[in-house]
């Protein structure tokens, strides 16, 4: 397959364009939502309570954290575990599906450290 730079023509012009995989697109849309990647990343270290998650992701409001956690539960990436007692404690952890993101998040973290400038 000729690279577009080598031919001077774009992939679309040569008919070599491919549609983005719908599964990839759905995954990027889920994990790419504002704050979601940071929440999942924080949970890769182990289960956390709501307050611990809020501290792990500074700048995230409680309301938005609640919303993102519900979305991640619906997507079966995060599970919510309620510990009975007084007070009731709620822990959030990655499901098997969520834990399967660890290698990808690790690679993304390494890429960010190499290429993302904080200045």
C-alpha cells in the first residue's frame, strides 16, 4: 500500500480509506469522555470509595463523578459494592472488562509522559 506522502495523494483520493472500527469508536467515546479516563486510571490501583476517587481526580465535581461512575457501571467497566453497616460504605472497582484496560492505560500514560507538555 502506498503512503499518501509518497504519492502526493490523500488516502481518500486513492480509495484506500477505511472506516473506523465501530467497536474502537465506541470504546474511545466511552473512555474519552471528560474525566472518565482519569477515574478508570485511578481505579487501576484498586478499589476506592467515592471520597477517595474525588481526591484522586482533583477538579472533578461530586455530581459529575457520580454521573461518570453510573455510565461506567452501565458499560460494565466499574462495579459498585455496598458494605452494610453504619455508616454504609460504597466501594468502586474495575470489573474484569475494566481491568482489561490496564495495559492500554499504561501505554497511554507512558506516551503522555513522553509527549505531553504541562507548560
